[in-house]
């Protein structure tokens, strides 16, 4: 039999369907529940680079596992006060003295270099040092791991699946790379069997995870400061797919040739998703109202549920919903419970987030920092706010990404009426890479494609320009993975 699932595989060894459902929306999960039996209880664990979404989420999970957690970051971060309320010790700035005198494990983010003073001190003292993904993989082994991977859409899909499981009373543990209001943060610890994580390919960190079930949403060129082209990226995803055991499941994009190649050698069962007739999970009868899509989901060509993404604009959200549905079905959640949760989910923070509507000007903030993400987000904004003038403030993230994908970026802003670009947000790159490109280069390429674009290096210049020139009825979209959200904050204040 083919590795690609048939209908008879639906209750195979990988599915949690060995006991009849206890009530609508919740199948076997309650009977599998058990309280955390954590090897990290009473352990002292220090996190270097605690401010990142993944690291702060891991810190939260470890706290709820009974660990004594401390951590540090160069700047204050949003999750800091919440972690402190739960018992963590948070330090701003990196110094050897931040590491507790008695420390069992030091965890450091991918952004931390070997010359970091805290990491050097930990190694000098012989403390066990683990990368973020290594620690996450160890904790993940305490539960049934579900990993959501791909170049785009990881945060939304991870959050959506976690939301479905919570609404179905399946009590999951989860780590999302973004804040999610409906989940009360970016992480949570439950007594159910599922541990849902966002799996990042940068630095091949997702190869440290332990998924029984995995999804690959898409595979494109990105993180080219680490990967040597698309072939290297595909090889990394092939290794990720190989982590899933023979009794596990991979949900893969049927319409992405790189994804199909990545899963071609896996021993696990594969179910595909998309709109093509060959997809295991297929979206049909698609309609939308101002960019919010409703569609039928078919499983092996049979009707499964009607999805209505009433609070989640964007055509690209169809794929995210298909993956979350497939995974929720795999762990026994009923179609009725899945459909209800899909209709209620409103997204992750900084994913086309409505910030305010001031003086008739709509302010939206988004994390998109890759050409594909920009294009699908601008399409979604155009559909959701038709016939409105659109200002886009795009902060490029990383000099290397801007340089390697310059032509793709230049073609991504056709749906914008006006584009304003500040300086590139610096992270990880060397000085020589920084010297090789600037935001002015991007603006020149965008203009060459016939779009109105201006390079305004300073954020305050951008705020002043919008306050002066935007008018009632306009939409202002801030985009980027850096600190461009501060522009949205300041616009809310100034326009109010």
C-alpha cells in the first residue's frame, strides 16, 4: 500500500481513536490525560535570549513543569512581566552574574553567539548547555509531539490547531512563535496528550524536535544567511520529515513541488492538502465575503465539514485551516468541534492585526517579512478593505534576506498605493553584508516596477509623513519582523 493515506488508514496505528468519544468534540483525549510527570521539577534552568517568542514560551512551559526559571535579554520584552508573575527571575542585559549560583541547565537561543558572557560562564562552570530547540525537543518527548513546519504560516497554523484542541477540551500543551489573545499568550501547558509546537527551519533547529505528527506547509528560499540555496533547504525538510516514525503522520502541501520532494522518502504515512483533485484534504466550493473565506473540506473526496473563517481574512488561510483540520482529526476531534473553532478563531498577534481606527484611518500591523508573505497579506487587505487607499510601511528584516531576495521583494508591493521603507532591521549579519545593501536599493527596484515608494530612514520621519498625508478612508499597514510595530503605536497616539 502507498505511504499516501487511503480511507482505511484513518484509524490506523497513528490515530488516537481506540476508545469511543466521551462527548461531542472530544474523543479519546480525556481518557489519556495525565498530570505532568516532569523530570524538570525543582531544576534550576537559565534562558539566555529569553525575550524571543519561542524562548519566552519555553520558559513558561518549564515554569509550569515545576522548574525554577531565570533568564536574560538585551532589551525589555513583552512577555517579561508575565513570566515574572509566574515566578521567573528576569534580567535585562547579559552578564555572568545572571546565572544562578546553582544551575542545572542553561538554554540559549539561536541568536546567541559563543562569545556571549553568560554562555561563556556556563561553559566555564561545566553547566549543561542546550540550544532552544534541543530543550524544546526534550520537553516535547513528554507528550505526543505535533510539529508545524514551513516557510510561511507556521505561527497561525500552530495557534489555530492549539485553539481547536482547547475549544474541544483536549487540554493541549503548545508553543507558538507569536502572542495569541485567544490562547492567553504564546504558550500553554495542559494535561492532555498533545504537545503542539511551531517548528522553525533556521539553523536546522527543527531537527532537534520529536514529532509523532508533523505538517509541512510550504518550502521556499529563506534564511539564506544559513542555507546555501533551495536544495539545501529541501534537504533540511527531508531530514525533518524523517523524524516522524512509521506509525506517525505527515500532512504535506500537495501543490508545492519542494514539499512533495521533501516527503518522498519518509516512512511515515502522508496525507496531502490543497485544492487539487488529488489532495487527501481538499478545499472546494470556495466563497468569500470581504476576504473572509468559507469552503467545504473534503477528506478522501467525501464531505468532512463546512469551514467558515469569519474572523480570519485571507485566501492563504484556507491552507492553514486544512492543515489544522487534518491534525485535529488525527487526534480524534470531531468535525463539528473543528468547524465551530474555525469560525471563532481570530488569528495570532501581528498577523494582519487591526490596531485601531482613528479619524477614519484604519491602522493594521503585520509580521510579514518575506516576499510571499507580503503578497498574500496585501491581497487579503485589499479584499477586506476594498476601494481604500493603501499605505504600506515595510521594514526589511536582515540585510542578507533583503540582498538575496531583492528582486522578489521589488515585485511584491504592486497592490500598495504608497510604500514607505525605513532602514533595514539589523540582526545576525556581518558588517560586510550590511555594507552591501540598504533600503534605498530596495526602493529603487520597487520604483523601477512602477510603484510609488520612498526611503525614509527614520521611523519618526515615516510617522510625520503619514500624519501629514494620510486622510480619512485610508488604510495604513505596518509590516516586518523587526520593531516597525512602533510606527503603528505612534500613529495611534498621534492621530488620536
